[in-house]
């Protein structure tokens, strides 16, 4: 058994000891300012990350640092109330370790969310975007190194990293809820600095619609693990290259808080219709 698989088993066993019997079907990764959805999980078991072997510690404001397991819309879910980032000093393998544990718990569908900067001029703060594809500009990949075929293939196909079926489901629900939801490309950068004007100009020319410091590594590992992915971005600020007035984390959190009720309703509807 590889070191990675042993670590996954140890973490999974620790979670199952508190969870009890039964598998988990749906995973949720909740980004900056969006973690309140986890408070709505019923019959919840809440486990601090520090109590799970192999889990890093979340250090960013707006990330509670808990794994929450229970029922949401009648479905068995596990929610990350806060995530890990490459810029916190963790390796990309450490950042994505919880996704490995989700797979071991039985997760087959992952809804990954984030707060991001909008580069597409048709977007506005408070808008949502369904991720149709991504640009990995982080400078690394969580699959670098020896590959364990028990965890996934050496060369996973990423041509449809985000499930078209799940995107169609989310679009239909957005129409029913009369929500303005865009579709576009998420650009993942390492952070922790917000992008320069020149960088934003480059990323937009490369095809990015939004930019953020998360999501891409987690999606890569999810697809490597055979998990279907739906990605939802909350545009918290506009990062337009030729009119870039600067941004702060406080601004990101403020916009995320304002959109929270709509976000929670949207994701709950999606979870309700997942099998």
C-alpha cells in the first residue's frame, strides 16, 4: 500500500468513527464567505480539520475549518466549511487531500464553489458563473509524482472536467429561480497576491472569464478519482485589466455575504435534484 493510500485510510477511518455507518454521496467545497450553507446540514456531525489525520489547517478568514457530514435536501453530504490553498504553504497534494477522503467516503458528485474576480465585462459583483472549463495557471499540478493506479489513471482526461449534465441541471434551476447565471472559464492562480494589471490583461486574452486562487487543483483530483464535478463561482469584485482600481479581501467577503442567501437557495435546489 502506498503512503498516500494509507493516509487516506487513516483519515477516512477517523471520519467514519464519528459518522457511524453509511456512505456519503455528495461533496461540497464551500469557498470564502460561502460556508454558511454547511450550517444548514441536518443531523450534522462536525469535525475540526485538526482532528482528522493528514488534514492541514485552514488559515484564511472566512474559512471555518470544519468537515460537516449529514443530510441536506434528504441527501447524504459532506461539506468542507473552508478549504486549503497553495498560497498557505501547503503542497498541491495536501490542498487536495480532502477530495481523496471524500472519494473514500463514497462521494460520486462534487459541487465546488469559490469567490473570484470577474474579468469578463459582462459580469458584475454578486453574479454567479457556472464553470465550463479552467486554465491552470498555478504553476503546479496535484498529480505530479508517482501515480497510484488504485486512485486513478496516470493521464486523466480533462477535456470535460466539469460535467455537462450537471451544468445543464444548474442552468435549468437558475432559470426556474430567475437567477442570472453566466457560463465561463475559471482561471486558477497561486496567489496570495491579487493580479497585476498586466497579468489580468494576459489572463483575459488567454480566455479566462474569472480569476481565483483555488478550485483547479481540487477539480483535477476529483476527476482523477472519477468524481463528477459542478463548479460555481461567485463574482465578488471586478478585475478588469484596463480599469483595475484594486481589491481587498474585505471586499471579497462583503460581496460573498451579500449573495449568500441566493447562493444557498441555488445550491440547495441543485443538491435536491442530484441522484
